[in-house]
């Protein structure tokens, strides 16, 4: 009878152990082998995964890299470069927990907007002689040029067409 009780206890223990090891990790954890390890906080990467006896060892992102969410990654992501050749400048610099945010240079407008900034920009259009500037370009819109009509003119820099002198 004692042997039967021991076998039942051992079976229950194995079932509970199997349930624990097959259970999904929580939202603040990640799975590595049979362990559920704590994720690293934003701005940090996994330097060493947890074990049965130790917690996850995290290290900060350095050298123009970042991670902006709790993570289980072993490498940080390189920061975005705001290249003036593409009409961009830094709006918010890269930090260990957030990427660089770019914005258009003066005289440019964003052609590829993001949630917080811009990925690509283009120089504002210039109005030609015979056109006036209906709407000056902004960081998010291009200049709007309209043709003069009738006996009016513009050199392309006017905000309205001027009448020809008689």
C-alpha cells in the first residue's frame, strides 16, 4: 500500500512539474529552454539568459544603439541616422531606450512620415515665372504653384499675380 501511495505521489509530482515547464511565460518574461526569464527593460539587452538559479543579466545599449521595448534580445538596434543629403536633421537624438527622430531641413517637406518624425524629405518646389505661390511649403507639404491668367504676371516668387502695366 505504501508503494502505491509513493507511486501516486511521484506521478502527481511529475504531472505538476510537466505542467509548470509547459506553461506559457508571462508578458514580462521570455522562454529559454524550460525557464521563463524576466525580460530586460527598454534601453537594455540580454547579456546572459536566466537559469534555474539566476535571473536574466541585462546590459545597457551603448555606441549609438537602442531597444525601445522590454525585450529578450541579445543585441541592440543601431540608431537611425538623419542624413542631410536626404533633407533630414535630428529632431530628437537617439537614447538607449529610443531611436533618433528625424525631421525635414528648412526648405524641405516630409515625403515619408512616421508616427513621430520623418524617414525621407524632398526640397520644396519652386514656382516658375508665370506662376504665383498659392501656398508656401511647410515641413509636411510642398509649395503649391498656380499659373497666372489673363493680363497678369509673376516671377515665381510672388504670392499673387500682378497686373501688367499699360
